[in-house]
């Protein structure tokens, strides 16, 4: 069986398609996030536009969304974490990574997406990129003129630092 685009172990017809086709509403912010990802894969632009918060629809460019969906080979969705966004909540955040390939180059779109529930319906409100974590060295930096760490007695630049 083919799993849904969103990564759930259900078929697309059982998982995201009913959301996209309007047969049922998303119960949580994460479920809407998964549906929106599947809508990008399926190029279901109406669903993407209809699930944007009414406060944000003026700044959404339908043609740009359509072009992005069409020109992207979507690989997978990874939900990193959720904050609120459950059935009884009125807002929530879903941190996700959407993996894609454009012109042979793999991309990771890592975002904190905020969602709001208005009149019983979840909407995507806004997204902010998640900054990359700074790599921290666990050992001191070895300078070019320091003794080599292998114990040879030579300078690092003349030994292992070549």
C-alpha cells in the first residue's frame, strides 16, 4: 500500500484527501499541516488558499503558490514538534521539515508554522524559518603552529593539518 504524502501510514484516500476535498475538517493544527503538505504535492491550490487565515489571504500570491507546488518534487514531510493546536485549543505551532528537490538539488524547508482556529476551523496563519543551530566545538581549536595532536612532536601544519 502507498502511504499518504504527509507520512502517515494510511493511504492518501483515507488520510489527507478527505480534508482537501472538503469531506471533513482538520481536527488539529498538525492534521491541517499534513493536509496542506499533501495539497502541495497534489497541486490542490484551492485547499492551500482556503486554509490560510482570513487575515493573511491578501498577502498570499496564488500564482506563486501554484508555481512553487508545480515546479517542486516533494520528497517527504517530517513533523518535528507541535505546541498546542489540539482539538480544544484556539492556536498552535507545528515545527516541520518539508524535503523537496528542485532542479536536482535537495532542499529542506524548516519552519515554525502558526495556526489559529476561527469559527471551528483551523487556518495556517504564518510561518517563520527555524534558524540553523550553531555548531559548537567540544575540544579547543588547534592552531597551525601548535604541536600536532597525534603526538609526533611536529607542528600541526606540517603533520596532520596538511
